[in-house]
């Protein structure tokens, strides 16, 4: 008789499907082979002009939608691809899924091509000077269904719900760089509370635009090492100088272990624990003592009912910013103590960049694959280690290891920190 | 019957065109005669502006105030009002373990910077992408991004009020406010959380915010009239309002243990999203009504937006499925607060139950008089474009009531 309740008496949450898209490619196979091979998806930006920009590189996904389709269309296409791969693997229906949808998606705004089109229409309609009055005139006199939809925050979830037949009111969420992990957490909680037997959780981000790049640049968050794009993201290195913006999506289908077993599904892994803690220190910087990250890691371990020595590998947040990597290292050393020296930890962002809203979900998918394949993906570009960071970062080349349980970290701007514990199916 | 696991409302923070604070909003609603509106500034559109506020009352540091655009300031301020009302503000231990769920849209763009770009391109400069890069790089205020970013309303609440148990931001117009309260109540009921701050805020006094509605032809352009009487108005039927609504929710056991005043209890929130044709919408509304047993309520507080088709569908549902229940369309008085609509309606329902008075008729064309003090109120939100939610709010009984 399989145990179906966890240490706290809640339904055990099984992962029965996973899907991923990143700048490395579409699907788990292509991504995993390139990721474990240490290939980088970071490249010079071709989607828009980069004159005047300090950062001219990103991990954009250029193979899904045409550049003129815009961010909302790409964000949707990425989410749909990851979700369909995950549902396909689960064996559940891809047009009548029957459970709720939790979507981590970037905030939306009208795009510049749309603003310019409206202003120009407003001029033709007899509006005065260029600006908002003229755009509003164009809005009320013309038909702009597509523009309207792309500016509504509920659009991507609504469209995805129609595509897959998910149920109820889908949740669209943002906890900044922790969003993808939060989507998985919300899904797991719905199963644990008995509200759903199956859920789909997805994190997606197709929002690399000139304006987004400029915004992060103005906060001095981005790497400006444009010359060799694939070497710019170098988490835990001494010469790291910021993250590299990137796009992608990751998705999980999760079910109560009981219902997954009952329908004979293949159990890919267990979503054992989720922990979160908010930071009240600063809008972009984390508390210097790492206490919120420490609390989030401990909350995840407690929620999973496991101890520090049960963790075999850590999927780092590892953004390659000077501050995050230092804080993450400090926090983990505090939680894990001396044992931290022997726990391998690597950053997928060294290869796929920081996929922002999607990162927590993509990295959860890669954490699951680490368990299933017994291969630790490397931290590439680790040629000049930061002497202040004493971690086994699986430098530059993959490593084979038996991994039963992974901790995956996500720490966000705005102080939202979320950690997940993912484990192999118990024997 | 009350249970220790009941989800109770112990603090209400409101800032709307009616005024600042729960009591001021309640009194203004009870004395409602004509709305506080501005039809000049964004003509041909009418908006409900927020009153003048001394922001430092809830956001002590001027440096913090400067880091926020209007929407974040309204929300952070209103969250402070709710914490103060609940007797939690400044209580470090309670705030540090308090969970936070915020329903948020996006913040305000810099109109001057956008206008420079539009002007140069309209004047004939053709290298569009390069001009955008040049102007944004040199003109954008570096921290404006954070003042616009959806999850930074929650971030500011953590920074200013030290609420740090957990922080989640939901997005998606009215649906986000429905989901926020749905998820918050479910977490408390299941024992996952003991006390939680939930709500949303919206600033409509910005042309970009109006533009996002008007692209779908949703804004009313006629002189103002009550929300139920806009079917034949020019343009859409939505009149937006600035404001915020935050609630502190607790388990009854947690509230009683700290001797908190209890406004009301809230039941499970039922919510859905689907095709918006009248027949499908009605099926969903009737199903949600069944799930919440909303027909048992003594009164309905509706957050109807005035949006032509959606409010027509809601009126048909209310008059045909709940023919004997008096309705109050509170947006008549406050305007449409987008993400904050459902939290606002729940807050006003809780105030009515706690005061032991029905909300008076705001528009006698659709709202029936009642002198009975309600014991339970059904809250209905039909999103202006999509999403529906319902919940029952009941009079608090037992200790703390």
C-alpha cells in the first residue's frame, strides 16, 4: 500500500508532466542535452536595435513567434508550448484538462508599436499634438481588439484556459523572479487542501523589449559584458557584473499521488515542500544578513519534512549579480553549515540567463531532470571563482551523481523569496 | 454556528472618492446623494478621484513615498489603514508572521517621456527603434520601473509596514481581486495561515490607465449616471475610480485569542472564467450562486462596473435568480476600482453587517428599499470584460462581534 499523505497529513503532490522552452530550444530533450553539455543560449540581440543601450545581449527565444508579434503573443506561445509538453507527458487531456491553472506571467503594457500606431491614427482622426489625448481619440474612434487584449493582465491565462480546458478562475501571479516557483507552490497548495486532484502550473516570460532592458539597466542590474555574449552570465565568479535577461517557460502537471496512482500515471517526482519569506529591506537589494532567504529555505525544508542532510543538490537562484550570489552563498552556509562544502550547487542561469517570471518554473523542471537522469548540469563560465564564495558550483562541466532530493531557490526584486523541495518518487 | 476555523474580517482599510478610512466611507455611503467626480480633467471621461491625503500618516518616510507611483501609494496607504484598524500596525511579531496577498495591475508610465518619443516620430524622424532607445535611456527616472512594477505594491507594503510572512501578487483585473480573497480565505480555513492582509489598489487618474479600457470601448462618455442606468450611454458604461481596499483576515481562533474586534465572517469564494456570451455567463453565475448559497443572503452588494453587456447579464441574473433580494451597486458611489472591486465590495458588506444597517438605496431604478438589518450579505463581482466571483459575508457572532 503506497503512502498517499505526507508528514503533515496532507495529500502527497506528484509531478506527472513537465515541459520547458528556453533560448536553448523547445522541449525537455533539446534543453537537457544542451544544458548538460554546457551550451549557452545567450546571444547578441537582433529583435530590436541596440543603439544607445548599455546591454546588447539577451537569451531571447527567437524561434516561436515573429518579432513584430510582440511580448504578449510570445509570452502566450511559450506558456502554451511548455504546458502542452507537460500535459502530453502526463497523459491527461490537452483540451479538457479539468483542473485549475496557475500562471506566472510578466506584467503587460501596450507596446511601442501599438502606441505609435494609435498616435498616428489619432493624428489622422484630427487629434491635436502627439501624445495621450491623440491616442485616446484613436482608441475611441477605431477598433483595436488586439491592442486591448494585449494590455489586459488576464489575457494570457484566459487564452490558455480556452486552449487546454482548465477549470475555474485561473490565477495570474507575479512575485518577480520567484514567480515561477510561486505558481508551482499555489498548485501544490490547491492539491494539499483538497481543492483539486490535478493542476497545471506554468511560468512564462517573453518580455525582452528595449524598454525592459533599459529599465533593468537603469537599476544597474544587467551584465554589460557584450563582447562574448555566451560568457557574460557567470554566477559565483569574481568578475560577475549582473544578470542577462532571457525568455522561456516551464510547466508542471501535478496531481495528488493517490489520483495519479489510481489512473496508472507515471510518477516523475514529488513536489515535497514549498517555503517563502518576504524581505522588508529594500526594493532591489536583499537584507545583508540574508535572513529572509534563510527563512525561505528553512520553511521549504520544514514544509517538506526533511533535514539539511536530506538535500543532495541545490539548483541555485544564481543570477550572476554581485549581490545575489554573495547573499545566496551566505544564506545557504548559514542553513547548511559545514555540510554546504559537500553539497553541489549549480546555476542554470549561467547558460539560459535569467528568465525572470519563468525562472522558478524552468529551474524546477531542470531540478526534476537532475533527479531523473542523475546528471548535475554545470555552472559554466566559472574560470575566475569568487574567493568569498566557497561553494561546489559544479564548475564548467556536468557531473554524474545520485540525486534523490533537490532544493530549488528563487529570490526576487521586491523581496519575494520562494524555495521548492523536489524529490524522487519514494521506492 | 461559529467555528474556530471561520475566516473573519478584523480590519478594513478604505480610500475612495467617498473618503479615507472605513468609517468615513461608511458614513458617506449612508449619506450618498451625488458622487464625487471629475469630468473635466480627462474629458470626455469622468473619473472618481481620491481625496487629498496626508500620505505621511501611513507612509512615514518621504523617501518611501517618492519611490511609489500613485497606485502604489494608494495601496500602501490603504494597507496601513487596514493594519491600524485591526490593531496590528506596528506589532512587529504579528506583522513579521502575517501573510500578504495583493491584487495588482501595473503602475503609471511617465507621460512626458512617452510624449517626447511620440512627438519626434510624429515629426517625421524615421529611425523609430533608435529614438525609443535614446529617449528612454536618457529621460527615464531610474527608479520609475520599480514604482510601476506590479509586485512592488506588495514589496512596498513589506518595506513600509513590515508585513513579511509571505508575499504574493495576483494580476488580471477584477479576477485578481476575487482570486486574492479566495486564496486568502482558503489558506486560513485550512490552517495554512492564521492572519493575512489582502486587497488591491487602483489609480485611474492617468491617461494610460484610461487608454487600456478605451481600447475596448468600455468607458462612458455621457454625463454621469448610476451604474444600473448606463445601458444606452455613449461609449461603454464604465466610470472608473481611484482607490484602494484592504482587509485583514484571521482565523476566528487567532482573532479571539488577541481580543480583536470582528466585523464579519467570510465563506468560501466561488469564481469562474469562461465565454462571455449571455447564455454561458448566466450558467456560470447560477452555478456560483448555488455553490455559495447566495440566495440565502439578506442583501447583495454588487461590484457591477456598468460595462454594457456584462452589467446587463448581471442585472438579468439578479432580477431573475434572486428576485427577492435587495441589491446595492456600490460602484455608483465609488466608481470602478478594477483589481480592488471585489475587496471593496467585501469590505462594504462587512461594514454593513457590523454596523447593523443595510446600505441605503443608491439608485432606486434597480435597488429595492429594506429596513431590515442584514445578517448575511452576498457579494457579487462580474468583471467588466471577464471573470466572475461570489461570496457570502455573515454577521459576526460570539466573542469579538
